């Protein structure tokens, strides 16, 4: 079995269990405070703007939650760098670094759709180490660290033991560039949809990864993600006994945006399908001509 990213990161960072427990408590508190701030804005937004790509939104709730989280982390861990979705990089990005997504699922949030979260992951030299994901409308916080385990609130969680694709429930997502890039996940989505019990699309990568960690969904794959989307969730899936990799089974790199996460039995099956179905390599391709039909 390959050594886990989280175990490797903890060893390389020379973090003992007492410090890991302290850091994951900080991550959990930060995620929950961010989630609480989101709920103060839920259903009464004053700002919704497009960040430049179709469907890539920002709201006043994103900004308010990020400010709450960053203020808390600066107080509790002033020596740890941060990479936040809205504010960018703060401090040296090697070594220990918080990856902060104050509102994962902004489009959902803006429409009142209840799948959104605040995600706080800690990495060491770009390797996921520990994290917490608060899903405030469900009243659930997923959190975990090496040597401590993975939990939903106070209940220990583990990934699915599903062994057969035909018995699985999968989840995926589609990048903001799905209408302009041929490498857009549609072929894989169709193939898996026809050969599983279903493929869901929540619109929030951190929620998807949290649910895989808890065994609610059997597997997840997606492309076009950012480090703040992945850092906490990748750690949680590993800590809950699952496997995480890139599309070809390589070590997961949170900077390249591709992830496959599942229980240990299903993970290689998903990789095998992706190798057969995906016709593209992930390089940039010219935009296809798309015609939008009116009603």
C-alpha cells in the first residue's frame, strides 16, 4: 500500500500528535466560524458578481467568511502561511500552509441551494496534512488529522467498502471552462452514469470529498480544481481509509487540479475506466463551436 500523503506530510513536518491535535482543532474552529458567517448572509446577499469566467461567482458572503477565517488563523497561527481563494497567497508557500476556501459552492449559495461549505486544509510542502470542512446547513463538520482519524462532528467516519461499479454511487463536477474545452468530463460522466447506480453533481468539491470520506458516496473524480478545493478533502479521504490519486494513479498533486478519490476497492476500478474512456490528455484544446438553442 502506498504511503499516505498525510502521513508523509506529518513526518516531514516533524509534527507530533499533540501538535496535530492542536492544529486540527484550529482548522475545525476556523471552518465552523466561516460556516457561521455564511449563514448570516444566506438568503440575503447584497453582492453577486462574476469573477471573469462564466459561472465563477463571488458574493459578499465569500468575502465576509474569508475575513473571519483569516483573522482567526492569523491570531491562532501567525507563523503559518495562507493560500486563500479570494485573497491569494500570504507568506511563504512552502512549509506549513493553510488552504482556505471560505465558500465552496458559491453558485449553490447564491441560488439558495444547500450544498456549500467552508473548507480549511493544512499542507506541508504542497502535501495535504489535515483539514476541516463545515457544511453549515447540515450542521456537520468533517475533520481529521494523522494519528487522530477522521470524523463527522464527534462520530468516526470511514470510506465505502463498495467493490463493484454497478453497486456504486459516484459524484463528479465540471470545470468553469467546460463549454470552451474539449477536456470537460462529459464522456466520463455519461459512461459512469450508465454503469453505476448514479452519478451526482453537488457543485462543491469539498462537500463531495467529505461525503466520500464518510462513505455516503463511493467515489469521486474531477478536473479543473484548485488547492483550496482539495487540501482538506484529500486529507479526510485518506484519513478515513480511502485512496486518492491523479487520473493515472499517480500521487495526487493538489496543484494540477485532477483527483480520483474512493474506497480502496473501487479506486482502481475508477482509474481503469478513466484510462479507457477519457480520450484527451488534459492539455489545452481549442474551443468547440457551441450553438445555444432558444426556447
